[in-house]
C-alpha cells in the first residue's frame, strides 16, 4: 500500500494503527517516543490522512497542502519559551473552536505537551479542559518525549500512539534512500542517537568525523593546566557554531520551499512565517544541546575504554592501574553530571569550562 505513511520508516506497528484510526477518528491522540523518532512527521502524516477523502493517499492536493503545513485547518501551536504558558494553550483552545474551512476537520497540533507541567505555572489543566469538551469536528494531535505522571489525566482522554526509537539501521535506510552514500549514512546514523532530523543534518556535515576525533582527543589535550582546559573548552564552543551551519542551510531551503508553495497557492508570503522562524530558532537550540550530548557520549566512550584497559591491567597485578581506574570512574561521573545540567538551560560556555576544568583536575 502506497500512502502518506510510507515516509515513517521503522514504525510499522504505528502505521498500521494510524491507517485504522484515520477511517474512524476520535477527538484526541497522543504521540510519544524518544527524541528524533519523527514524531512531527507522524503528526503531519496522520493529519493528512484525516483530511484526505482517501485516508491519506499521498497524491492529492489535500495531502500535499497538509504535509507542507499550508492547510488553514491544521493549526500547529507554538510556544515562546521553554514551557507552555497558559495563554498559549488557551489560544490553541480558541483555534479549536473554529469551524473548519474545508470539508475535513479542524486539527490542532500541540507538541512537547510534557512542557505543560513545567514553568512558573502549569498549563496542563488548561489543556485538559480543552480535551474534555472538543467541538465535534475538532481533533487534537499531541506529542511528547517522556510522559510524566502529571499528564495521566490528559493521557486518559487520548488514544496513545507510541513511536519506537529508530535504530542505526533504520536511519541508514532512510538516509541512503534520500541519496546519502553508504559511508556518510553510517557515520551520520552513528552520531544521531536515533534522531532522524539530526541524522538528516549530519549527512550534510563534512566536519562530523573531525569533531568526533576532537572530542575523543580531549583527555590527551588536557595537560593539567587551567590554560589547557580553557583552550579545549573554547575550541569545542566554537565547533558548536560550525556544527549548526548545515542545519541553518537546511532551514533556509525549507523556508524557500514554503515560500514557493505559498506563491503557487496565490499567497504573497508564508502565512505563519514568524511562527516558523521561531520554531527554527528553537530547533537550533535543541541541535546545539544534541551536539553537546553527542560529544559527551563520545568522550564517555573514551573513558570507558580506558577503564576496561586499566581493570584488565589491575587484574594482572599492575597496582598503578588502580588509581587510573578510579580516575576513569570519576571522569565518567563528571560527564554524567554535565549531561544532566544540559536540562537546566545552563550557559553552554560556562558548562564546557566547568567540565574541562573538572576533567583536567582528575
């Protein structure tokens, strides 16, 4: 069967369920799964299937418009900060009350709904109220990475759609089908940590292997002086700006495509341009954090290799290896703590300097 869901590689069970749901939809669905599992693709594909008279044929104008995010009856809510504010959820609820302009549904997409439980004031109760009394032709499509217990009441009012993590093989299959060479696809998949969007950016990144080598060489470049730790931290911070360049190019291409499609539809410009630009900025921030996580993972791998080597030497009677085992364990703990700090909106430069100084002293 060829339809809009063909692009969801590695999600066969979910696709089978979505084809069934599209034929007789209910008022709300919650898509959840690890970061990068193409949740946004899944949301848009399902939205297209809901609007299409043939349940998502993938060939008609309706499918094309929805997938290009140009359907006025498919509203993608946007947040301005790191958590959803009550007024932003209420705005989405207001949109949900509109009568659809076309023959399909009024569809409201709200991503990262776990962020309705964070911030100065929780907006989850406002979202719950919206789900309890939806108009008959409105469907909410929600997504979340991890679903906290605080969302239990919201989950109970949605059909739960669980996306599975994409394997390196899944990513390589997708990337090669999109034109990447076998070697480039392999390297990008290995560095993407199951994140499809990140993998698509990394195939454009000619410096990926160089950055991997740079992270892995950190221990030998930390010579024990504060100047060395400061120098390494500065180099890594500068590499983040280089790493994000392919993403910015991809975003420029996407904006050009949206503009061209809007003009084909008789519009002067992209209707939600500010929202798209805000979304791009948030994506750049997430990409920088993912790049740091990638680096922390690569560096942790180096210390684990050292740990295993020293454990073997210690078992053979080398007493000097006991101290090196302890040092490797402390380094792994320091990296784990730094990784946790990424979730606190910490300044990247400060985090890197603290991390390198700590590793330098081990």
